[in-house]
C-alpha cells in the first residue's frame, strides 16, 4: 500500500540515522560541512575597546570645552597604548584601542580647530563611537552550534577566533546508478537507433555533489538479476544508494527484486504521488536505498522531495527540512484530482509560474525549474493569484531588477 507524502517524510525523519563519524579539517576547506560540536569562542569580539571612527578620543567631562591635544596618534595595531592626559584629547584612528580615560571618540569632521587646540562638541553621549570589548561576542560563549552548515561567513567568524581546524561530520558517500539495457554513457558516440543516453545518473550525481556529498556513479547495469546484484553488492560500502529505472512492474523491472534478494528491508515501497508512485526507500545493514522511477521528471521530483531530505539527515544537519515560501500562482491551473500532484515551476520573486509540458518522461524543462508545488488529492483547480506554498529546489538569483532589493 502506498504511503502519503507526509507519511514518507515522517518515516525518513524517524528512521534515517545520521552519520556520526567525524574528521578535523582546515577552516578554509570547510565550506558546506556540518559542525560536529559546538564551537566555543576563544576571543572577545571586539577583542578590546576600540574606536569606530577616525577622530579624537576624549573624556566626556570635557564636552563643549576647548582642550589641548597630545602629540601621539593611536593607530590600529600599535604595540603600546599612550596614556590620555587629564584635560587632553588624543588623535585616534578607526580600530585603534581606546585609552582608559577616554569614553568618547569625536569624528575628525566634527572637531573645531582653534590654533593648536580643539573644541569638543557638546552633543555627544558617553560611549559614542566606541566599540566595547565583547559587545558582539564574549569569550566562552557558543558562536557556532553543532549541526550548523558552514558558509563563507561562518569561516570569517572562525578565523576571527584564531581557529584553524574544526571537527565536522564526514560527508555521506552516495552511489548512483541506472538500470536498463537501453542506457548508454553520454561519452559513447555510436549508439543504436533504439538506445538512449543515461541522463539520470549524471543529473543525480551533480545534485548530490551540490549537497556536499562524496559521490560515485556507475553508468548503468543490465536488466538481469545477477548484474544488478553485483553492482549493488559492490556499492554497500556507501551510506546511500540512489538508483533509477526498474522500479515498476514490467518484465525487466528487476531492481527491487535484486535489492530484496540482498536483504533489503523496506521503509516504504510506494508513495501516493504523481509523478513517481513506484518510488521506494529501504535499507541493507547501514546503507539506505532510494529507488526512483526512470522517467527524468519523476526521478528529479522525488529526489528533491525525499533524496535531499535523506542526505540532509545523513549529514547531521540541525535543520534538515525543506525550504518553503508563501507566494501566489501566476495563472490558473487545472489538475487531476485523486492523488497528490507535484508541479514544477519558476518563482520569479513575485509569483510561481507552472512550467509547460510536465510529462514524467520530459527532461528539457528541468533546467528551468527552481521550485515546485504539491497539491492535495482533492484539489483539481488553482485560480490565478491564489495563495500557495512553494518548495524551493535550489538557492537561485531571480529575474527581478536591481531596484527590487529594497524593502519599500
């Protein structure tokens, strides 16, 4: 019996065990990796009280007064810090440490010069233009949590702490193959009239790589049990096997049978979804298996819904769930009721536009899809400008204008 989409996602959430093995890597190689333990800050940010401006450091008791200036200038990176004399001001540069007696920095453009002296404006509050030690981050606090995925700006935070290596979870090893006597590798130049190039395997390999997995691909297997079982047996060192084709009930649809003969236990066998009902997920020892339909659109949709979620769970992401956006549909859409339907589309920043010609065996539209919608079985019609939830496939730039970045 087919499970619903929600039941399938809940089973994945409950049953998929995350990878616990870890390794230490250099922070510059850590983009996209998942932190294995909380990162504790070693250094206060800022490290010391410092100036936010080029100007003069002075005590607030001298506001509105004419004061003398010291000869020294305090620069960022100075090894020694001059002492601020009583009733004096001292020149200071942005990022330079603030002397103890100073509690205001007056920007250079707001200073009135009177001979060798300066007049301090009166309209400043204590602490103005001074960045206080630890006001952003205090030493000993958690700065990156276990389960966070490192991005470029996590790396700048790590570098600010003098951290050179971090402990991360190991990447999932994902093996991808397709089954079918008709499938040939895209590098082969002479294929027969009734053979086709295997496009699913490179598609899924690229997508798994984009999700920061280690990948291994096998172009295709023959449609016989022994060939399938040999490929599967040689892939059981992987964390995750993804296969397309041979998932239905045809005479040569032997993929599921091969997995079962090698001991696969189903987590679920079919999903109440259109397209891709034959999609199933199982496990052999410590290796999870996703069996996808051979039709490219069906394979892509079911990978995005279920394969990506499995990978996020394996990676030990603290937030593994799909990213959705509330928007409107750009035009009316008629649907066949009775099943959960998945519609690919393009989100332009304002609305979701369903893509045309969404036959499960089509692949030319896949490059244009950046999002999808899922309808409930009772839905047979969506009206233009109806409010909907869309699931984003990848982070993308949209076809807005440069002016559209502003809030108002």
